[in-house]
């Protein structure tokens, strides 16, 4: 089951030991070659991933998660801090891809809000275009495909390793059957072959839940980023990042059962008025029948 937790359980401000950060940087300084080839324009380059450890203090992300009273559905994999940023490159430039989390929840629910933490990484600015994508996956294996439910074009709200970008879905998504839900981000601001190497995906590496994935297409992901892609789809834990990790993507919403609380009900005066209206309608209908007779 997806680890459901509240971001209120913050670990407070923590400092990365300089020696540990240096060691981490050495371990991940070399890009890990993906088992795919990407076509960036007319040039074929081996796709590579890169992980950049955070060089400064690890601070608890903000804002705190909303209260369960507001959003009883809270899908969170991370521990409220990110230790670095992840990206995909093709040749000398950055490559568009999608990073996504897989969440499992029993019963029906309504997705209403998505949170994404963006790192203070080169070439990421407030206002940069991104795309959110939501899928359903009945067999818990995104590698063999998933049903695309909705996409949402929006922009980066903050890129500082601390403040989440918070997105209210323009149309809440009802998931009525028990299934996995995949929620991902595509960095549409990356121009293949032009944008320098960029790591747009903040990742928590403290304790991997094994549910964070990467999808890469041969070129930019299509406008409707269907799964599986034609180049690569795999978990962070499966060789892309030593020890794996959790994307800083969260989902909040309500259970469908709670929606019944919002259905309007008739007050006592309204009920009386309704009975009177029915009575008058019955008298009118009876008079019409007598007139015809």
C-alpha cells in the first residue's frame, strides 16, 4: 500500500554533512546510461540520467499538508525533504521526460489537488510551462501501460527546493474502482537540443517506497503522453539511482462517500411547498378530466 502520511510530520531543518555531500556527489557525478536511444532532432544520442545532490542545507518543505478534515485523502511518498534533483540528457542538452509516482488506494476517491516540489536547479524558472498527467493502472505495472485519465497544462509556481507548487485540478477526477493512480510531471519548458542539461525533478532519497518511475520517449513526449513510452520506463530503484528515491509529488482529495455530505437537502418549508405544489397539480389534472367528460 502507498505510504499515506501528512507533511506536518516534518523533520525540521537539517544540515547535510559536508563530507557526506561530497561523497554523494562523487558517487553520482557520472551519469547512468539508460538502455535507450533518443532522437533529438536529427541526431541520435544515448539517453543519460543525472542526479545532482543538494549543495546546501536540507530544509523542510512548505506549506504543511492540509488537514485531514479538509482533504481526508492524502497520498504522500516523501518525507518532506529532498536530497537532490534528477534529469535526463541527450547529448549535450536536456531531454523532456516524465517523472511520476504510483499510488494505491482502496475504494473510490476524488482527486482535487496536486503538489509538486521543484528544485533550485539551473534553467528552471517560475512561470516555466509544465504538464501534469493522471492515469489509472489496474495491474500495478506501469511498464505494460496505463489508462490516461487527464492532462493539465500549467506552470512552475516556485523552484527553490522548499516551496511546493500547488495545483487545484480544473476538473476533479473521480476514481470509483480500486486501482493504482499514477500522477506525473512533464517539463515542457525543456527544448530538446537547446536547453542545457537540467534536473527538474526533486527527489527524496532517505527511504525509497519503490513507487517512483521515469518515462522517456524518443523525442519529446506526445501531447497526450500515453504509457508505455517508446524508449524507456523504469523505477528509480531499478538502477537509475543507487538506493532509489521518492519524487516530491503529492495528491490530495476526498473520498467519494464524503461527497454525499455536499448534496443539498430540502428544508421543512421546502418540503411543505413541495407537497402543496403536488396537491395543486393533482387538482388541476382532475379538473381537466372532468371538463373533458
